């Protein structure tokens, strides 16, 4: 069915923007099979139970998508969801979530991105956009102040994110339009393609870009003019004033260098995996640290809506051989680690160019680095033959060539586009020994051999290995850290021991993941040192509800359990809550020599976690646990 | 190096107050106890490296240990 040109105007657009609360009460629905559009108008209880972001994503996946669907088929549901706090005056709320069933993991895909897109969507009158079906030909959505139009994207298909943004802004005649989109990687359904926002902010992980590509949806362009309301401006200004007064002290690291300033420190303490987890020390790593590469290529700093910190980088570089465009931002810690030490590349220009390509093509940089490093090791060990090109450890030009080939699905690139876990299955032993994944998703650059509780978090994560919705051990091992402050609000002893997974650390993980899950639903940047108390005030101020720290915790726990129900429904079992072989491989030298959990230790810790969550030995939430959270099984 | 002592190597830009780049501390106490007794306060949480190995701050210092400290920054 030809759906191009179909339009929709939400009823009562002005009426809902009364400025008295931070959500509009309307969720836009779009069926790309037939172009039908409508709005859901959930009641207040829906918002209070789920908040937005990941909560909304799981609501639609659990209630409207049948179990077992093909993630790249029309039945998958793609949700773009800011949260109740997104777009408010509170610093850190320039953020929204994107979710679907993941084609990489078969589990939940739920990623958050900064920038302005989520704020703009709320200013245009919608708390979320829920997409189902598949368009016959490439389309994009244009949402402006409650009005929606389905437009052809035939002329945009194949274009980079930067060029697509330029063309859409030109044809709609407004440079301030905010755009969520896929690049050529999403079009090609690379299993770790990202959804990009403002061309350099990724909802990166788990292949959300491939889902968008499978729907023939190139972009969602948004422009809104209504302010996001507040129930209690004075209360919100208390939290706002606290952070504005303290952020330079509490987030000095982000102000000074952003996460790019942590490359050397993370390496020196053993936090960054090197040469696909084989080495303990990487010569020349400091060249990838902000302190050394800023003078070579830093052009500017960038930020998200209402954020004074400006942790984002804008790099630019030009010489005879390499041009790096500043419009694609710059590499941050995870990217520097994945495309640098993990691939044994210490050339900052090659890594920054690889980052630019990932943004232009719309690729998750963590999985891109992970799969290239895995391929480099397979190539070095002679497990791959018959290809005209294979990447080599330490070779920046082969890193860059790999990215081009992944997106073109050419030669070894066609294999890499499936992710390292599927490659290992095809190659067979001993490739499985070289894998660093959880639920088939490549591990972030927080080495689980050092950060062992974080490793348990990778194994348990409903979205595959994830460092954000997690507790990173060394953030809670020193008194006075923001993580310690949050744990103390729930009466836990701090600081935590650095090594191993004790009862105390599991209890701490449960509290911290509930908090992070609230943050990913509200939706707020994890870098801000907010505590439960701050969230109590912010949520009350945004909505007029009288909430408590216990309610914030319960919202997080509810959504964690919804994610668990989703995993179970999609066929995952306790056996899937694990890590691949490289997470247990002990190094002979370097700062974490001899350190790693054993698989048995990890399994025991996970069983203890299940019990503390009110789940049975198979990791299934008990009827009583679900009842307490207002949920039901199946 | 003094006998029975361990050495802390410090980056003054990481501490709240002015701190020498190198101080000797008594062995037989934990890293955290030694930091507290010398009034060393870091601007942000740190991880300790003892003789090149990453260590918990509850580690009990041995004579001759050389300890360095690294700020811990969230990844993203």
C-alpha cells in the first residue's frame, strides 16, 4: 500500500499543553503497513507506573508484540520514548530511549541517546512514538506541533547521516529540525547498526538501526514549539540550583576532558581490554587520551539540551590522507577503547576517523570494535581463509577498511555484519574461546576480569552486555562516590570491596540497577551525580505526584522485572545468564594479572541474585514478587 | 626509601589540598588508613596500584610498596 503523503493531526493539540505537568498524555502510533496513525492517551497511573523510556518500551513489547517474532520482520515494534523528566529544565534530561526486540541478541534492545530529539518530540506534543509494520518503500516521518506526515525517503536511501540531515532540513526549510535516523548500516540491516540523532548521538547498542532499516523507515524529523510544563517550578529549581552550583566540582572530569580523559587511567588500572583481551599493557595508549589528542584535533565542545557540562567533543582533522568532519562530533571513552586498544591501534587519527565513519554509517562503535578485534585474532590464528582482505591487529588502515566492508557487507564484512558470536558459530572451535560477549552482544570497555560485579551485570543484562545500566565496581570502592551516596540512602554499607562478588555487592547491584533503570525511563544522563532524593524532588516537581525514594526504587524494580519477563517470553533461560570465554581468561602480566572470576563463581553469584530478587532458581520472578510490583506472568 | 615504610606517589592535581608528589607512609596499615592519617583527600574516587598491580584500598601496606592512584571516571 502506498502510504506516502498520508497525514495525521492529533486532536486537542493545544489543550494538552497546559504547562501544568511535564508530559502531554499522548503517545503517537504509526502503522507503516497501511499508514494508519492514531494516539494512545494513557491514564495517569500508566505514567506513574512506567515513567517513560525503557518502561514504555517494555509495556508495548510485552503487551502488543507476539512472542517469538522475527526482530527484522514487520511485527517487531520500534519505540522512541523520552520520559516524564525529559526536556524539563533539569540538567541531564536532554535524553530519550529507543527500543525494540533486538536482532543481535533476540532479547531487549533499549538504548538511550542524548541531544535534543527527545525534548523536541515532547515540544511537538508527544511523549513517545510507537512504530509497527513495514513500509513498502523508504519513508520518513515529519512531526511538527502535533501534525504528522509520511514522506518519501527514496532520495535519502544510501546517504550518510550527515547528508540525510542536510537534505531533510533543506527540503523542510528549517535548520532547527531534530532528526532520528539510520545510515547505510541500518539500511543494510547490519545487526549492530545504531539509530543516530543529530547525526552524532547514538542509541547505539543491540541493532536498533537494523530494526528501523527493516521497516524502511529512514528518519523521524521533529519540530515542536510548546514548552515542557512543570507542576512545581520552585521545587524543580531547588534541584536545578543544587546541580548548577556543584557540577564543576562533582563532574570536573566531564567538564575538563569528557570521558576521553579516562583512557590512560582506565588502561593503567586494567579497566580496558587490549588486543581482544590477550594483553595486559598497551604501549602508546596515552596517544588516545584527550590530554594528547586534544591539541591535534579538538575543535570545540558540544552538549545536550539544558546541560552545562559540555562533555561532548567536536574534532576536526585534515592532512594529505585523512579528513575528519567536525559535524560528526568526536570519539568518547567506549569508542576510543573499542577502536583503539581492543584492536591494538594507538593512532588517534585512525581511531577518530573510524569513529566518524561509524557516525556517518550509523554503527554501534562498541560492537564494531569488538567484532573487528575478534576478526583480527581469528585472522592472526589462521582461522579465516579465502578472503581478499582481513584486518590485522595494530593496523589503523585495516580498522577503517573493515568498517567500510561491514556496511557494504562485502567479503569478510558480510560475516562481521552479523556480530562476533554468529561468526564464532560459523567458524567453529577454537573461535568460541576468543569471544567476548554476553547474550551475543560485544562487551563494553569495562573489563569484567577487573570489574567483576559489572561482569555479573553484563551476564544478567536484558539488553546484552551493558555498562550503563549496571554497577561498575570501582565507582563504589572509594568513600563519598555518587554510587556510595545512593547505596547509603538504602542503608547499605559502603564502600564496597573491589574484588569478587560478595552478598553486599549483590545487594548494592540491585539498588543501583533499580536507580539506573529509573534513570533510563525518566530519561536522565547517568553522568549526573543525582541521588534518590534528587529524583524524588524532580519527579514530584514534574508531575505533582507526592513520591518517595521507595517509589523511585519500586519503579526501577518493576521495569527490571518486566525486562526479565520479556527475556523469559522470548525463550531465554538461566543458562543464558553468562559470559563467553574471554571474560574468564587470566592474563599473565599487567595490572590485573591472574584476576578473573571462574564460571562457577559467576553462576553462584547469579543464583544468589535471583533469590534476592524474589526469582526462582531458573531466574523466573515468583508470583508474589510480581504481585508486589503490580505485574503478572504471561 | 625509609625502612618499614611504603611510598605514595601522588599527582597534586588530583587532591583537594596541596600535596607533595611523594610521601612515605608506615607499613602495616591499609591504604585507606594511610590516606586518612595523612589527610589526603582526592577530588574524585580513585583506584590504587601497588607495585603495578591494581589493589583495593583495604590492602595492608608492606615495607617497600610503591602506590600510585588513578581517578575513576564513568565510561560512556
